[in-house]
């Protein structure tokens, strides 16, 4: 689809960590800069892999996912911002500011 290609090109040029989640919390898109910052390939982050690959424990991934999905359900919130650490592919830490537009 041509539109998606243009959108992906624009998001990649932003040089930002961008993850697009669907309503069930599965990652549908992870920007190339996000992959580079964290050291993962796209297929290592897409789907539910996002929650396991970028968290320091499975319970942490479950908790963060639960909070974010809760934001999706709260229709009174249009924008939510918070900070958290993400695990890189090398086991290091990378700080991230999450901005969710719902």
C-alpha cells in the first residue's frame, strides 16, 4: 500500500522510538530508529515479542502492558506520557519517554 510506505518513511525520518500497538497490545509496527536504539530486528519486536524482549522480567512486561491497555480503554484520556526503561538486546538499559495518543 503506497500510503503505508509514505507513513513508514516519515516515521523513520523522525529518528524516534515509535511503536504502534493494536487494541490487544500486539505491536504492529516498530520504527527503524527504535530497532537501532534497542539493538533488535523488527521480527524480534513485533507482535507480543515487544513485551518480553524490552522488559527485564515477564511480570514487568505483563504489568506495563496492562497499564497501557488500560489507557486504551479510558476514553477520557487523549494523551498520556510516562517514562520507563527498556531492555536492549545486549541486556543494557535505554530510557524511554512514552507518549500515547489514543
